[in-house]
C-alpha cells in the first residue's frame, strides 16, 4: 500500500496526516500544550503516600502524575510525558526516559541490548552482531523492526544521535530551572516509525522543508500547488472524523458515542444484510479508533444475525484489523449481552476533544488556528497591506490567549496582524480584511 505523510505547518498548530492508498489513516496535531514524549525537568508539588506517587509541576495548569517513591516536596525530577492531560487530569509521567529513533530506542536507565521479538532468529542474530560492539556500559538500546531495512552505518549514526540527545538533556537539566521542557518529541519521526514504507513526506513550508530534509533527506518534498490538506480530501476527512455517524458503503452506518465511562459503538445495517454491514463496520471501526485517537474502554454492538459463530468471526476480524495500530489495542471478547469489549491505550485527548466542544461545534481554539492559517493564505494576494482577522468574540479571546501563535503568524507575514472581535459573527465565520491606512 502506498503511504505518504502530509506535514502542514501553521502558527500555533501544525498538522501531520498519514495517507494510505489515498485515504486519511492517521492525524497528529502539534500544539505547545501537547507534550506526549517530551522530557521535562519538573518539580514535586505534592506527595501522595497512599498512592505511592507524586504530583509534578511541569509548567501546565494541572500537575502531572508520577508513580514514584522516595521523592520529597520541592524536589526537582526528570520525567517524560507518557500521555497528555485529558478530562481535567494532568499528564501521565514516567521517570524511565526513553528516546525513540526510527530504528532504535535509547533507554539510559534500563541497561542492556534487546532486539524486537517480531523478527526472525536470523535477523535478530545479524542485528545483535552489529549492535553489541557499539554498546557502552550502562546504556540500554532496543532495536526495532525498522532496523531490518537499515545497514550497520545507519544504525551507528542513529545511536550517536540518540546519545547526543541524551547528553543535551543532561546538560540542559543541570542548567535549567524547574519546570522546564528539555526536549520535545519529533512528531514526524514518530509517524515514520509507526508507518513503515512511507514513500514521501510532503511539506508546505520552506523553513519546515529545510529542517526536515536535514534530518530525513530526500524523503522530504515541498508542495506548492494549493493547500496541502486539499490533497486526498484530507480536510473533509478530518471533519468527518469528528462526526458522530460514519456511513457504510452498503447504506448502513456506525455511530460512535463517547461517554464519561466508555465509548459506545453501534452498527446499523440501514437495510443491508447484517453480515454485509458488520463486515464493512470492522474496517471502519479500526480506522476510526486510530484516526480519532479514541482510548479507554469501548463496547461494540454489531447487528444481530448469524448467531454466536458469526459474532466470534467478527471478533477475530476486528483483532486482525486493529493489529496494525501502533497504540496498544485489545479486543477482549463478547459479553453475555452480545457486546464486543475493547480497550485502547490512552495517549491523550481524542481528535474530537481537540477540535470540538459540546459534542458538535468547533472549539474556539480550533477556529483560531484555522483563522491564522487563512491569514497566511490570503497574505500573498494582498502584498504590503495590513491585515485584520475578524472573528467572533470567543475566537478573538482564544487568539489573545494564543499570543505566541499570533506572533508566529506575524513573523511569517512580516507585518502586524490585527485581531478584531465582531459580536454579530458566528464562531466559524472568519473574515480576513485589509487594514485602512
């Protein structure tokens, strides 16, 4: 299957889309407050003895949660973000730092050399033979499945890069004042690691292209022919991934309803046979879980018909469909009521949570970022003229909160960007106007 990554830079929010065979398969939003994978020097603000844990100030509104003993209040601690803040809870943290590359994962606190058990004995032996002479005392390295496509020199170079990153973290930690972000994870590197065989990465910004090409070489290409996310109808696919109902080709539909306790997924045949609707729903469910970043507990109510035998076949098909998901996803089995139970590891907010509020309307932050992208798109058609972004009051307030994103946009524009609130406008109604001299 042909796989491409579209990397669209934007002020305050960049977006990366994985497109497989012309369809959106995965989406990552990059915002300053989304810290999954980041290494941070934090400070303990509360010790929870009964939980065997501490709460750590990492520079966000809510402290992060770290399972650890022996730490005292006020102590500085080096942590890595396992999962972003969500639902009123702070980030999930770990003190077991691991730095990921495309082929290797570097673990300074877990000594030893390990090779993915997904590989054959022959490939494992070859990679062990390459890596063992490169190891230094006390360091840990995991050789990932991607390493089979690399040669020894590539692995040696990546290991040296990861060592340099760790040395840089240590240097920064010695000089920084907690809380301080020492290293952010590279979202493009993560997507390349999770999606083997990417044919190319299209970017829409020359500065981004230069930085990405320095690290990933000829895989990076610049896109100049219109908005990048117009390719493969990615914008429409993002909007559809925030909708409650997903249509099936047979005329049925899959309804996805998140609740406080779990996510309920219902399959409706819509006039098609139960077998046809259920079979199509399996692939749709697997795709939507990944695309929407749905996590936690889930139950699926397939269309009745065919008895327990048909239901167990659907369970087997669902297990196979989610096997490619880089986030741990488990199909548990069938409940006495005939519902299929699933779980998916939580890595942070879902796509609808980031893009919407009150279930259906776009959030003020999402519209604010879109407004800044619109201003940059309009700027070449209005050279040298001052621009104003005219938006609803709550969007104007979001832009005021996101002052760093506005500053990024102004830096690219080379001129001031005026934010004007208009109480008569609906939230998603954005207009770019010229400023009068």
